[in-house]
C-alpha cells in the first residue's frame, strides 16, 4: 500500500466525515472507496451501437472481397497499412473473457 498525505479544505473534510459516518465506515475507508469509485468510472464498458458494428462488418466484408482478387504485393500493402494496437499490460485473457461475457449478456 502507498501512503498519501493530503490537505483538505475544512468544509470538504467535514462533508467526508459526515458521509463516512452515514456509511458506517472510517474516514480513510470512505475516501479509498470514493476514489476507487471515481477512478473506475473511466473503465465502464459501453456497447458499440448496432449501426457502428454493421458499418464495421460491411467495411470488413468489402476488404475481404478486395483481397480475394489482390496480388500478394497488394495483400502485403494492406496488411502494412492496418492499425495495430498493443493491448494494455493489465488486460489479461481472463479480463477479456469477462468483458466478452458482459457484452454478450447485454446484447
């Protein structure tokens, strides 16, 4: 665990104390909870709209049709132009499986 010393305005400090008491936890526990909740908001998975997935499928199908008649050189050029993205180091196969299950359950 890391340690952080932080100065808070008195009004915010009192508000946090009140919220922690209403939750029945210590001030430190409440602050950790609030920070965790706030930081995790950025990681909520949003399903891609159906129109966008349809467009991606159409683009992919068009690409496959073009590649069927492409020469090996044209295929190499297309592969060189594709966007490659390294996965985040925290994105383990287990997490990917969990995301896929959540998305399937939403569909």
